């Protein structure tokens, strides 16, 4: 943008207003591709020009930064609307500098997903480690049992480090030790799906399913491992299938609430945990009652201000 094509500041302010409205209503951008990013380019170049000439543009930059933060936060939604392929194609055409971060939203989303997987696996790994220490403190395990647990613990560590092939090798060790235990087959199946080896994944799932007393237990465990690997859509599909078979299964409902939490669907999660509490009280599941109450209390603080804390009864 050269000096002869630089618009006046009032025009740039109107562009910023337009940008703000469009970022606040990303769902309305469907079909417009990456037009929003080209608008952001124009604003960037215009403000850069006036800043280089000593103009006072702090108010404009402050407003812009607020909506930049909103676009960054909703990067995953933008990618769904604009399309990853479209974004990459347009980016390759213009080769923007790294300074123009809005052209690299797909990279930001990928990095966040990676961090989230590591965080989930780390948390799960800590819980497993604590339980394992307590178990070993009070019980002396037989050598085969110890080798089995060592293999699975090593597998989880390797998953956290991104070493999927080595993790699968350790899972296979666990299967060789106790071929009649279903958990390693589930772990292997979920990992295989994660890396796109769907046929191999199905073989492991078929083996695992035959080792569970019923299909619901199989679906819950599969959903649990999808969740731990941050494969949230697969986790959701599996747990919904389980609930279609047993709508009042507390373990399945509790996991569904966790999935909604991970997706930041706070009203949906709160509704599920409320149902868990009601069913736990009806069924006398005393260990689940305090867990559900704590979840409900914590989630109420995370509700959007415009969402009521009570929900209508589901349609029968």
C-alpha cells in the first residue's frame, strides 16, 4: 500500500468497526472465505503508514487488539467456516510475513490441540502414578502383574512424548502378558485411529469387545481413551452410542459431562451433571453424589452471564 492509495483515518476506523462486527459474528462469515483476513491486512497496512508518520492511533490500535484477541480465541471456529484448505491456498498465493499472525490461525489451532493432549495425558498420568504407588505400597505384585503395569505405564509416557510407535510396542507387550484383558486392545485401537490406521484399529476394537461383559462397558472404555487422547468427536460418538443402550448409566453420563467441559459447552455439561446427581441419589450411588455436586458448583461459576442456571425438563 503506497502513499497514494492510503485512505484517510476515518476510512480505516470504519474498516476497524467492520472487522469488529464480523469477528464478533463469525458464524455469519460462511461462504466469504478469507475476506476477513484481507480486511485485516488493509487495516494493518493503513495503521502502519500513519504510525510511521507520528499519528496518534492508540485508540484505534486498542480497539483492534481487543477483536484480534477474539479472533485468535475463536480460531477453530474460523477454520471451520473458512476452511483449512482455502486458508492455506490463499496464504501460499500472497506469502504473508509471520507478523501477520491472522494468516496462520491453522498453525495456532494445531499447537493448542497438541498442548491440550499433553495436558490431558499428563493429568491422567499423574493420577495413574499415584494410584500405582499406593497399590505397590500395600500389595506385593506378582512378576507378571508388575510387568503388565510397567508396559502400560511406559506406553502412557511415550504417548505423552509423541512416540506412538514405541507406545504401541509396549501395549503389545501388555497384551502378550495378559491377552484376556481388554484395556490394552482399546488403547491400541484408539492410537491406531489417531494416526489414521483405521483397519488396524478395528481389529483391536473387535478383540477388545469380546472381552467385555457387555457392549456398553466396551463403548464407555473406548470413549474414555478417545477423551484422554483429545479425540473429542470420537469420544462423544462412542458415549452417545452407550447412552442409547443404557440412558441412565452413571459412568457414561459422567464421561459425557467431561467431554462437554473439554469442548467448553458449559450449559450442556451442567445439565448432564445435574442428571447424574438426580440419578445417583435415586440409585443410592453414594460415591457419585459428592462428585456431581462439586462439578455442578464449579460449572455454575463458568456459565455465560446470559445463560440461566436452571434448565427445562428434556422432552420425553
